[in-house]
């Protein structure tokens, strides 16, 4: 403290006296600063803890999904894929039949209008 006071006097040309009251104010200010930093650090630690918990939870969920994918490997999905392709072929054939029926009905309707 004495060195800082001497530097202050050398630079600004003013003397700095440390009284017991100012020294106690310095200690009180330091205690407030330490308390504020402790609160800030505990909040930061809490955020990190929550983040780590979420990461661990996500890792467990991903591991479960990977296990589920191993159980449902692509070989076991082949019959389902074949069924889906067969359904799409049937649906596509049905839509062609539907278009043909609509055209037939339309031409029949036009013929009926001609004879009326």
C-alpha cells in the first residue's frame, strides 16, 4: 500500500493518506466483490451442470435409438419395403383404370347428349 501511495505522489504530486476508516472501507468493498464473484461463479456452475445433465440425457437417448436401429436393421425392413412397393404399383394401376373409366364415362355422356 505504501508503494502505491508513493507512486501516486510521484505521478500526481499529491499525498495519499490511508486512514483506519478508509482501510475498513477497502476491506468491505473487497468482501462485497468476493461475494458477488462467488454468486456469479455458482450461477455459472449451475448452468454448466444443467448443460452436462442434458448432454448425458441426449447421449442416453441416442444410444437407445442406435440400439433400436440395430434391432430394426435394413434386412428386417425388406418385407415392409416390398409391401410398400406392391401397394404403390397397385395404386398406380388403379389410377390408370380410374382415368380410363372417366374417359369412357365422358364419351358415353357425350353420345347420350347427341341422341337427346
